[in-house]
């Protein structure tokens, strides 16, 4: 994955993820969580809050005391597809997302412009697409461990997909 102008990564930064578990270590505020945000973002994440920002353009490098803000953010993710996990006839698949300060995102698959939908469809059968990867955010484990029994039931209901039905039922009963 290569980040350019994404959050704290002003200069192009490339990292390789080998098979198995990858650990990213570093001091507080050094950008570890930003790497996870970049992964979610390039795979099409649409929620600013999921990216720990207030608005979508918060992913663009905002400048520091020694460096001017940038006008665009880019993340390029190259996936080894020799096992054919992605339904596309390339041994290597590159997905990239670019965003400018004045608005929308541009997506590319293997250098060709495409829609968000194309990225989502490409990933959807692979087990890494939307709703198929899970990011356990900082503090989330803590909140599960500290939750009241009712709160804990809420997590289980959400995971099982019944929470929305219970909310609908409660709403219907109130009416
Ligand atoms: P911790 O160990 O505390 O969890 P971390 O390594 O996960 O830290 P991150 O949350 O990834 O740290 O990075 C936070 C840093 O990224 C902060 O210094 C913040 O100012 C910087 N940052 C976030 N968004 C931007 C942006 N748009 N432009 C410049 N810097 C940014
Ligand atoms: Mg962090």
C-alpha cells in the first residue's frame, strides 16, 4: 500500500503486508491508526466518522508547522491475486482512490477510472469488501469488556443483525 498526502503521510510512503499477521508499532500519534484508515478508505469507506474525521476531506494532509497543507490524498493498494481471489484476470490488482479538497473521490482499478461500485463489486466476493472486513477500533474492546449486561446484549444483537428489527418493533409499539 502506498499513501500520498493521506492524513499524516505527506510524502509518499509504501508498506508491504506479507502473509500472516502484521504488527505496526510506534509512539502515540505516529500514524499507526492512520494506516488502518488508509486501508478502509482505499476499499471505499464512505463514513467520515469511521475514518476518525469530521468530514471526508479530513483525510487530506492538513499541514504541520514545517510543511504546507496538500490539495489531494491518494492511497494505492496492490493486491496479489495469483490465487484468483478477486474475480478479475490479473495476477496483481491495483485499486487506487484519490480525493481533492474540492470534493469527490476518483477510483481506479489497474489504472482505469472506475466507479466506487466497481471497487465494491471487485472486493465483494473476496471476503475483504464492505461489511466483510472488521476493524476493531481503539477503545472498542474496552467498551465491550466494561459494558453492562444490556449493553453487551446490544453488541450481540447488532452482530446478529436483529438490532434494527428490535428498534423497529419498539418504534411500532410506541406509535
Ligand atoms: P496512538 O498510539 O495514540 O493510537 P497512532 O499512531 O494510532 O497513535 P494516529 O491516530 O494514526 O496515531 O495519528 C494521529 C496523528 O495524525 C496526529 O498527529 C494527527 O495530527 C495526524 N493527522 C491526522 N489527520 C491528519 C491530516 N489530515 N493532516 C495531517 N496530520 C493528520
Ligand atoms: Mg491509534
